C-alpha cells in the first residue's frame, strides 16, 4: 500500500513528477511518529532508514532522493555537476537529468518546487524566513537559467500567518528590500507580527517574472494529524517534498 502523500495541483509537464510526504506511514516513535525522514533531529537511525526505504519502494521512486544538509541558507546545489553529492551544505538544488530525485525536508518552512514549462529542468528550495530573506528563490531561478516566464512554481505545506509570529527584525529584513512585503505582515496584540511565508515567496517569484504560481494553502501548524510542525511541537520529525523528471519509461 502506497504511503499517504500529497500530489501538487499544478500544470507541470507530464514528465515532471512531484509529491510531498505526510507524517504518517512510517515506523518512528513519538515525538517523530511516524514517517520522519530526517537524520538530524534525534530519531533512531534505523527508523529513519526504514522510513526512507518505504518512501522509495512504496512510491516507486526512480532513485534515492538527494538529501541536502539544510542550514537555512541560500546555496543551490547543481546535482548534475561532477562531485556534486560531496558538496554540502545547501538549501536548494537543481537538475536537468532524468530520474534524479531532488528533495527538501520541512516542518513549517516552505518547500518551493520549480519546473520549466517544457519539463526539462527543475529545482527545489527549502524556504524558511532566513532563506527567503537571503534570496534562496532568486538563486534557484538564476541557477535554472530559464526565462522566469517559462517557469512554474508550487508552494507546499508550510506554517500559516495565523501561527507564525515573528519579531520586528524579520519584518525589516523583507520590507527594507521590497516595500510590498509589508502586506505579508500583520501586527498582533503582543507588539509582534504574524508573517505570511507563502505570501512572501509569491512576491519574490512575481518580482522575478514567475507568474505561474500554485499554492497548496495548507498549514502545517494547524493540522497535527497530517503534518510535522516545529513551531507547534518543538521536538519533531520532518516531511519531504520531492521533485524529479521521469525517465523514458515514465513519460
């Protein structure tokens, strides 16, 4: 039986395959119950290994996902470059090769998937507020080398503005660079701000010239049954957003 997962609703080319895992279907014990796919959160290595095995086998992935060492930065890994797998850390990756599975791990941060309309190049980004402010989306678009108007984007499950409280410095990091970003922050009664992470990503994409943007509009923090959430639970697991170009047999 296939693992529970989400399939993005976006008009990607038929050869482009994408999915986002949920927290269910694995073997990890609480607080990682149950399909934790991250090795860095304190879960038993054997459990993570079994979860990753289930991911690949039950969802018929064409290969092991490229698991990044994510640090909330802006570095983009070119997965096709010689020796690329030895280079770390990175919070984004691109490929033009068939059956090379890109992945980002998330538990409130926004997974951003990008693909050319022709389906011949793809990219993924782990977009927390630091990465977004630093320009991780801009770096991925640049690395893909395609005209922004020829790109399509999917914004996966992430913490919503209702649950994402930030300080003045976070708002300033965005508004100082893009005045329209002020619309993605609303003041709360505690003198802080509620931050719309997906809205900020959309602004960045639109400013670059990417207009085919499709938002899952799913909140990780408000749905404990389906999603891990770092802000909600603190000690928890990670889900994965995956993207690849299917080989000839999968076209």
